């Protein structure tokens, strides 16, 4: 991983490493790991993800492993070093977004695609987003981004209580969610909005927006919370707002739907594959349309109950991330072993 933090890719990697500490190691290219006490979490000592020293150390480390997974575009140099220093290690490019955000991202993803024995992605949309950047013959896999099975809260009468959790950054478009909340809160004095997550560059601007709208007493910034804390807090809320500009699998949305929250999301990444309009949630296409759909749900307890139950049912059963990663790595390692035997 380029760095260790609170993004979906990092949280998922730690879940897999925790589930199989004797088989999975996390190597962090730059900065300290979030869990430095864990023996299978290693800091490679780079000042930035493209550090030549960190890349060289990653390539040397890979000699002891059958499969090396490179997550996010900033790990491209480490992937190149691994190809040179440990050519027998199977290399995987792991994608977590449905689009490239700038030219360095595009070039690094193209390089990763050339070097990869397989390309994995957190959802089909993330794979579709690299069409033309990776070799057509490179095998691909979609890895489940569901980390666990969560018990829903039973809700009866819907209330205008909204919640979001994730990083507070520009791509999450939280200012758009605040504007939608403000529109809905005009005639609903009991409306509340809880924002959970670390500041990733947007919190000051968001707080200023809240103050300018006069909503300081109705919108709360709760900071970083554990998943258990989020699940407990969410029991007092009914609507999940995630109006992102860009997404991959949208881990927070997967969690929110399992918890029985009615989701309101933009049709980006895999989110509109999970959310069917007025069946498992609301698809935001304009503030007027979204506000009208949410108001209809809040004013109709039977409709709210049906959508909440359908959101939960959408995630009944299914695979878990850590199981998918282990199975995919085993299959890829087996192809390498078969090749050596021939």
C-alpha cells in the first residue's frame, strides 16, 4: 500500500491481514503503518510512495512471497521493482475506483496493467474504468468488498435523521449532501445530520458551509469512529447520504445498507448497482428530485419500511473480502506452480 490510513482499500487490507496473519503481510511504502504493533505490518521507510528506496525494499521483500498485490496507483514503482528483483512472484494490480483522476494516475495504472499477472478490482465498474489501459489478455477478478455481516436495526416511523461516514475529502462531495440536507430541513425542525470520518482536506470548508447555512446546531462532525461505534450510532438515524463524485465499491454504502439505513447516493462507481430507485434507496440526479424522493419516503412509513428491508436483503449471504482475497491469491499461486512444473 502507498500509505496506511482510513480509506476503504487500507481498511480492507488490514482486515485480510488480521484474518490470516501467518499468510498475509502488509507493506506500507511511505509513513508509519496504522498498526505498527502487528508483526505482519511492515513500514518500508519511504518519505513518499514513489521513493526508490521503498520500492527497492518492496521488491526485495517480495522474494519471500508467491503473490504480491499492489493497491492504488501510487504503488506502481514498487511493482516495477518487484518485477525486476523478484520475477517469480505473481503480481496483482488492485483497482479501487471507476476512473482515473489525473495523468500520473493514468500512466501509473497503465504501467501496473503491463506488469500485472492479474488485475483485481473492488467492483465491476472499477474494472470497466481501465478498459484500454490494461492488456486485454490479462485475467481479471472482482473481489468482494464486504468485510463482515452486520445486523440491521429495526426501524418503524422514519425520521429526518441523516448520517454519513467516510473520509471528509473533495471526492465525497459532502458539501452537496449538506445542501440537500438544508433543503429537506427547511420544513423539518427535527432534522439532524451526523458526519463521521477523518478530515482529508475538506472539514474546514464544510464547517464554514454549515455555519453560513445556520445549521451548526443540526449538523454534527463526530470525527473518527470505529465500525462498532458507527453501527451503534447509526441505530439512531434513518437515512444514509453519500453523494460522491467518484467511487469504486463504496464500502460505507455496503455497511449502511446492511444496517437497514435507506441510502441516498449518486450513480457513480458500483453504487447504482446496489441502489434501485425507490426500491432499495434513492438515486440522486438533481437536488429537487432527490429532495422530493426523500420527502416521500419520510412521509410514508410503509414505503420506508419496504426500502429499508430491501436494502438489507440486497446483502443477504454473499462472499467476504478476506475469503475472496485468499482464494484469488491461492489460485494465482497455483498457476505459477503449474508453470514451474512444466
